C-alpha cells in the first residue's frame, strides 16, 4: 500500500472534518466533544493521553488515527525514542497484524521529524 504524504493527510482530514462539523446532528456533535475532552489534562496529562491514543490506533489498525496521534505526539514534544517505545507496546499488544501499520507509522514519523528539523533550521537562520 503506498504511503500517503502527510500534506495530503492534513488536506483530506481538514475537508472531511469541516464537512462533519457542519452537521446539525446533536449525537455527532456530542461525540466529537467527548473525543476532544478525552485528551484534555486530567489525572493523566493530555500529552500522555496522546501516546495512549497512538497505541490504541495502532492496535485498531487505523492509519488516519495513527497519523493524527503521531502529529499530536510530536507537537507535544515526545522524542522519536519515546514514540517508538509506545509503538512497541502497540506491536506487542496487537501482534504481527500491526506490522503494516507500524511501517506506516514509521514513515509518517520520519516526515514529521523532518518537518520539525526543517522548521528549526529555518527558525535559526532567520
């Protein structure tokens, strides 16, 4: 399966998300709020919950969800080693069926850290 570049993921997600949020359906709106609230700080910090979301997404084999949580984890300041450690938990829990999604996640992570490095290089040059 070809890897969809992160730029395309962001564009596709934005279009779909805008369309869903246009709905007047109360149940959908409530679910989306519940989803957002689940990742807010509580007894567990929100950034830790993003790692949990990543692991669950990998075990459930949802590449869009994996990409979303990877982006949130990188933005939250997790290192590659920390994210890879969480991905190892997903692999152990989910078994070999997670391997294609681990490949996908690794390629996505490469893109995200390359973007981050480029932004840091650009920021220090200016």
